[in-house]
C-alpha cells in the first residue's frame, strides 16, 4: 500500500484537534416524513446498477438500459468490458424490470456476472461488484450471494468501502437457511420476501440480519424474449427495495446510507409511528400499478 498523500491524510479524520466545527460543514436535506419520501421520488437522477446475469435490452418492462458490462475471466485475470450481449438466463432482466416498475425514472445499468443456467463464480461476482462500487453507482442491486467463506473478508471490506462512499448495496438473503454473503453484513441493506398480497408493501424485520421483507412470492417479472413469468424468491424482493431506495434518493439526494436505512425502516408498514397512528399501512404509496 502506498503512503497516504497529505490530502488523503487530512481526509482520515481521527480527531478534530486541528479543526473547528465551522471547518467541516455538512450540507444535508431535512429528514422527510418517511412515507412522503417514498411517494415523492421517481428515481430520476439516481444511478442504479444490477449486478446479475445481464439485462435484455428493449424489454418493454425494463425500458432504457444506460450501460451494459460483463465480467470476463481468462488467463489474463478478471476484467470488466462493455457488452451488448444482453441477458444469459433471465434473472437479471427480472430484477431490472422490478427496479424499473418501482423507480421508473432511474438510470439503469447492468454488470453481468452470471452465465447460462445461473452459473457463476465468487471471484467473478467480486469483480463485478467491486467495479460497480468503484464506478460510484448510487444503488447496486445484488440478488446474489456466495457461500464461499474465502470471500468473506474481501466482501466485507468492499461493502464497507461502498457504505462510506455512499453507494448503497441492496443484497438478497439466501432462499434457504445457509450462511452466505454479503447480505449478512450490517453495511448493506438485506432483503427477504414476504407472503402478503399487497404488491406495494415492505416490512421491517425486528430480528435481523435480514432487515427488510418485500414482495417476492409468485410475483410477475420480466423475462427473456420480451415476456413475463411468475416466480418466487428473495431475488425478486430485493429489487423492490432497490427501487424504493432510488425513489427516496431522487427526492433527497444528500441522504447517507444510514439515513436511507432509517427512511426504509420508518416507512415499513409494520413500524408504528405515533403521529401516523397504530394501524397498518402500505408505505409505498404510488408504487402500485
């Protein structure tokens, strides 16, 4: 590791012995009413990246794809290249369609890390996620995880890097009760699915590590060939929360990741707010079709 420059050294503020409060002003948006924050945004100006199997271009449920890349692994190592190959198995298109439905005006991009038959490796996943984080996307949808513990430390460091640089990773919990990553990290937004009929309902889990539940049971999703299918899984709950995050950030772009988590928490239908009342509600007003 190279020695830090003077500028970098000053950025690593371990204490304020050499500065005063007026030396570190922070411009922030006022914290909004949570449900209003969800309803106010459309995703406009928010850059979302789907790290998955690619996205089918011109799919009617997806619309414009602002950029498509693929992670290539060969004898020279791992690199990311622009591509026009679309989706290899449908999974990424399904996720992108849900993001588009919830946040219709977001800027949507794709990094392909899966091949046919949902095949992939941990190092390719790492390569795609690292690239997306370092491109500075606002929200990264990761409806994938790895059970390989040899990637845990590297994934944790990357998740922290994203968090401190204001890239929000929204990560799917595994569909079965096994250890997998990075959804178990506190620095990401972790998502599982609920069985409720309301397609605009998200819930907070009072017993994490899965933090939020969203529609993921028998949902209609975009699929290859311009069509749709019905399917089930945490993979499809995750882009719903990604879309909500994009909506909130489009209305309040200065939000930090921990503020965004608070907004998602406070807007969850099972979180009771005294000024709102104790009855259940669907906080994602405006999400319904």
